């Protein structure tokens, strides 16, 4: 069984019921999520040996966060316990022409104040085949850029494949800070995951003749972005998600995977969105599973996009789908008919 390690911050998510605005009533749903944790859950659901690494407090909320991953079979034995805070994010889900809103309350969280000495990466990567992190984790400050560098160096020394989702978050750091840190980290990355904005925000690389707000995507422009990223860092593969945002409720969704020779585009899905958060992470999880399973470039991007399309129909950060469900959609059955 292939073993995948992911590293990042697991947060408490507080969200009003349904599509209510913040404090439109006095109730909020409490769940957990976070970029790399979402990937770990997807991989566990697909039957891989999925290991999640973070730092969380020893108190009841920290334990509940750990338990939310154990429910899906994620290996949490490498989670470091300590610190005082679980990071929080507040989510107001958008609808129609009203966009979603995320408010972070994650300063001084346990992982944001983690030290390089907290993690024994040689032990963590024992028997591992793949390591995944995102650009969100080094953006949290403190020693996390160096912690991520330590992880990448240890993974590379063991011959572990490394993937990174650029995931630029302007609320966490500036473009200049992101470019400096991610330029260092991407030297170790084999598979880069980006979208229509991250390559521009982090590295100043953008697709020509594309209007992500008006729904106009230029395939030739994305080929250029992928090749520029691969040429700059020597990535083996570059995956780009292609989202046309018609409204907060309706998007068109596809993806492209470049393997150094071929530019493979997936079929496009029209999504009526239940919950958008975690959509990119479910794409990453689907891509990692596909590549570790030996799927072709075309089949890998089809699986990743189908997995993510299904996530948009599921409440919460975690993608609660199986390989058979993803393959059914990737194979062309998107009817949504009742299964009896």
C-alpha cells in the first residue's frame, strides 16, 4: 500500500447553518478542515496509507480535531501535541451573486508557533512514497518556512516524491514574501498544483487572454503557464485547475495536467455548488492517488477533476467519496440519478 504524508494546519471551522450570513441566527456548525488535512482524508478514502502531520494542543478541542481525521482512517500517530490554540476560520457560504467570506483567527495557533525541533522528519518519512504540502503552511509565519524546508530536504533524501499546491493566501502574507519562500521550496517539488490566480500571485506568471470573472479561459495561455512553471523549477508535472465562476452558486470546472510533453485537458463540469471550500484540496488528493496508481496523464487529470467536482456537492472541508464514485463520474455518468 502506498504511503502518503501531508503536513499543515488543521483548523476548527465555524459556519452559519446553510447560507445564512454571520449571526443571522445564533447557531454555527463546528467542523474541522485544512488544506493538507483535506488531502489526507481523500487519500484515506481511496484506500492509501494516509499520514497527517501537524501540531495541536492536548486539550479537548485539539483531540476532537485529531479524532475528526481518525474517523476516516488517517494515521495521526505523527501529530505533535503541544501549544495552546487550535486555529479557527469562520465561513459564510455565498450564494448566487454574493460571494463566500472566510475570516481567519489562527494567529498563535499551535502549529504557527511550532519549532523545527518538533518534527523528526526522518522518522516521519520512513516507508513513505509521497509528501504533500501547500503554500498556506509556510505562510503561517514563525519557523514554518524552515520547517517546510526541513521536510522537503528529508523527503528528497529518501527519494520521496513531493507535491505542492501553491495556494496563495493574501491574508497571510504578501506576494513578495510568498515568492521568496516558495522559490526556495519549489526547488524540491516534483508535482506543482496551481490555479488561474496562484501562478500569477506567487511567481508573476499568468495566462494570456483569460477572464476568470467573465468565464473566458484560453487553453493556450494555460499551456504557457504550465511550461513556464516547469521550466523555472524543473517540475515533472504541473496541474492547473480551471474554474469559470459564473456566480457563487454556479461554476464551470476543469483541469489540465502537463507532463513535460503532453498537455492533457479534462472534460468540463457545470457545478451547482453546495460547498466550495476544499474543492482544490480534493483535486490534489485525486491527482496524488491517480499518479501513485500509475494512471496515464489523461486518466489522472480526469480522476482529479471528477473527484473535485463531487466535493463541491458535499458540506464541510472533507471529500467523502470513494474511488468507484469518482471513476463513475470520470467515466461519463454525471446524471445524478438515484442509485437503487
